[in-house]
C-alpha cells in the first residue's frame, strides 16, 4: 500500500472496500465487465471540497433511473462516502470518478434482481 502518513496517493472504493487502486478487485460478474451496464460521473475536488457534489449526485441518480438501475443507497449515504474518501487522498486537487453498476449476477441479458454496485 502506498501511503503518505495517513493519506493515499491513489484510492479506490468498491461496495465498502477501500484501498489502493492496484489492490482493488471487481468481480468478473459485475454487469460493467460484460455489458458496460452502469453510469458514471466525474468531478474535481480541491482542498477537500468536491466541486458541485450535489449536482453530480443528482445527475448520477437521474442517469441510473433512466437505465432502470436502482441505487441501493441514499444520496446522503453516497455524499458521505465520497466526502469521507476525499479526506484520505494526498492531493490539493484530485479527480473524483464514481460509478453505479446494475450489480453482480451471472451473465444474462435480462436485468437481474440484485443490488447495484458503487465504485469510486
């Protein structure tokens, strides 16, 4: 793990697991792997503040809704996760990329009834 003090140089998040990007794993059956089945958003954080966070969260929820992806967390929960993660990186300015996928299920063309996945 590459850290500087209590900070990460690169940080990943997948459904509650946090770590260096090089150490993170995504299940092969995540719908994003086979189908690109998800939505993402990206913004910048500067001095620990994520630019227009509420607008970006609203957009990802709206986009997921259009694809009939049910996000299994509230906007407040997502906001709290993103704000918590940004306090762990070692840069004054950094990119914040986050994604919701339809979930993890056996490869099939029907929409599975499984929880969505959250990547950062």
